[in-house]
C-alpha cells in the first residue's frame, strides 16, 4: 500500500554499503531522507548520489541522515561507489541499501510497474524525528532530482515542526513565513515577538522565527 504523509515510516533491516542497518535504530532521534535510484552504473543516478555526498554537510546541519537504495546487490553497489567518487569528485559518506529481493522497495512502493518492472523509480521519503513521513516525492528515471529543493522543503518542515507557521510559494530560508490560521491575532504578540503584517485575516506574515 502507498505510504502517506503522517504514516510511521515502515521499519526494515537491510544490508548496506556501511553494514547491516535497522532503519528505525539507525535513524535514532534524527530526521532521515530515504531515496531510491533506478539502477547502479547509470549516468543520472551517478550524479544524484554524488550530489547528496557533496551536500552531506547541509543535511548534517539540519540533523538529517541520508540513505540511498536500489534493487542492485551489495557487490554491485561496492563496485559502483569508486565510479561515483571518481566522476563526482566526492567520497561517498552515507549508506546505500542493497535490495535485490525488493523487500524495502515493495514496502515503500518504490516500483511502479507501469513505468518499469525492473527497477525503483526516484522516490524520496523525508522522515521526521518522530519517525513519521513528512514528505514523499516521485520522479521518473530520466529526471535527476533537485536536492537543493529537498533541503528547502526540509527547512520548511522543520520550521513548521517547531513553530505555528507555514511557508509561502517559493519561500527560501530567511524569508518571511505565514502564521498558521489557527493562531488568533491576539495570540500573535506572545508567539511571534518579531511582529506581523496582516494582508487579509487569513494571510499574516511574520519574520522567520528561528
Ligand atoms: C540514469 O540514472 O541515468 C537512468 C537510470 C535508469 C533509466 C534511465 C536513466
């Protein structure tokens, strides 16, 4: 069954390039991003895995642990990693799950048979510290993902997890945010000491609170 926002991220134990991982234990109290790629030794995937390695510091800053997955074997992953390092000028710094029996891929509904029977599509699951799924994304094999956008969404998700705010279209870290409609005007001063601008009763902006 498809995984929906707010669901507890299904747990699993799997072999990875960094040893056997029990997903929930491995996450600990951190956030996670579980992302699938279609196939080892393919060009778009090589650039994606390199990009995430390059952005690892940005994920660390946000307390987010990345983990990749495909239905290839551990042997295949281990043979491919030197190519990623060489061509993307990185040292891979997060685990890749080997899932040749498709246990995790099926658990997370990452194989879309009408797109392709043989490999996972480009799925993304962002998981919060409460182990709940905060974001799902599905891209086709032919389109590499924009991991800067995924970091931007994580910034928004973490803001809304800590404050009663939402973020407007095209919002970027540091820009004004929207006060949740559930907050009454008279509660705003205490909750948002930086002040607010009221455009409509339902559209109230405040400087980013953190
Ligand atoms: C790629 O990563 O380049 C790719 C993988 C599977 C199908 C198409 C492209």
